């Protein structure tokens, strides 16, 4: 679901929980305000919250990142099902538009086709090229030419306006960082000449060119950014993986996607990427190796969450020493192995509370999980921050 808002209610929460308990999987967007506000329905434990990353696997600056922690003091608990669980591409994603409401571009320079992005002003033009630098001022030499312009210093609109006021017939704006330049000329655009964006990687060939041919036409597709773009990617991958493992429940597919995700950002689980960036092939391999139960079928692989093992925590300080009380439910046996930041710190009776003592000074974030003793079947990660 590519939708969300700040309010929650028990009726909605119960409906999603009922759907999930019946074997379904619900995926929803984290939100696009770039803050730590929890949006709903993504924030319900029964719904998988999705964040957005860009083509370089960096988190998108708009992707919301609510905390995984609720409560205060001894009542504080961490639950990774109420924060971002997984991320997918959501920046400059080719997306469907209402019919005829988007634009698409074509560009050829010296007879060679190059990738481009439509900025504004439908139309086509072919002609000689004039390199206008960053186009910070009008330049009579651009008269009757297609302006080749570097990104930077002033707005895209001002660049195109200076080109047009100089008599230019079209504009190509080249990115000043790796990748394609996607942009618009703003709501107050008053220019009329076709303007397109170009990739930084093509800059040398573009500024050395003698001629160019650009065209912008109406399209049903356009480039958009948002966690609403990332969410359909996760939904589609989940469906594709599920089609290969139709015996699994939605909850088991969710666990497999999380367990097989490619780590992003800080090592391990974090509030931005959650468990990491979704990886379709890795998820399929994970389920082929471990089965729906995430390890109960043997075969190694990453730890799973198949037997319902969960961990709850309560952390506090006394005289500068940090303590984390861990309780367990859903264990397959009488004992569990306890891990902190991927390292085994102890083994506990599954019906007892295990207390981990951390004597290092200062704050920090620690990632815990429990596994059925001697097996790769584990709980989801629990994050503790002092």
C-alpha cells in the first residue's frame, strides 16, 4: 500500500492482524517526510514497513525512520515489526501516470543516442550545439543553437530561461554528480523551449559535440520518488518469491525477505534500512535451503524465524553499568543461545530471564537475538540503545 498517515486505531489494526493471521502479507510505505514519525498502516506490527534507497544503495533523504522502541525506563521495549523492516529502490523510479500526464524524452548528439530525462516543455528541435557553461547570464552566441549547460550555481529554470532569452532553441542540462539528472523547471515555469537532463558520465562527449537532436513528448510513464515507489517493488518481489514457495504463509515470506536482505547503512539492523535492501534471488535461495520455517528443514543458511521464537527486552543502568534483561517465548527447546552484535554471549533456559551486563562506558546501540540452542533457527533482531 502506497499510502499512510499519522493516525492509528484498533479497528484498522485488528483487521490487518486478522488478515496476517489468515496467512496474508501486508506491505506499506514508511512515508516521505524524512523524519522519525511512525506512519500507519505501515506502523502496525502486522504490516511490513518499507523504506526507500537510491540507485547507489544510499537511503533516500525523504524516507521516514521511526524508532523500533516503545515505552520508557523498565517498560521500554524494542519491536522491529513497528519500524522500517526492509528497503527498496524508490528514487527516480519509472512509474505509471494518469494517461497523458507525463513526459518522455529522446536525445541524440552527433548522431549517437544518449539517455536523457524530460524536464519541461514538449516539442522537438535539432541543431548546432553551444556550450553555455553554467548559463548564469544571457549569451548572444547561443542564438539559434541548442544550449549545452552544466548543472550548478543557479536553478534549472534560470538556466533554461537564460538560454531562451539568448535566442536558444533547446537546452540540455548535464548533471554535476554521477548519474542522470532528473528535475523540473518548477511550478512557475514560463519558458517554452524543450529542456532535458543528461548524465554526468556523458559530459565529455556532450560538451564536445557539434549537433544535437532532442524531443519531449507526452507519455503515460514518468520518473517519481517516494517510499510509495519502493513499496510496489517489495510487493512484487514478495509475490514472485512466494510463487516459488506457495506452501509458505505471508509471515514466513516476510521473515525470509528480512533474513536474506542485503545489509545497508550501519552494520546490522538500523532504523533507516531495517534488515537491509530486498534481494529477490537471495530470498528464493533462503527458502529453497531452509524451507518456510526458516531453518527447521536444516541445510544451513542465514538464521531464520521459523519456530516463532521471539525476544523482549528491558534495559537500564546502575552506577554506570548497562544491563539488558532478555525474555524469550516460542522456543523449540528448553535452552536458547543469546547473541549480542552477532557474537554468542551466553546460553539461557528459555523460560528464564537472561541478563546481559555491559561495562563499557558511554552510550551505544546493541543488537540482540536468540536462537534455539545449537541451531540456526533464531528470533528477529532486537535493537537496544543506551
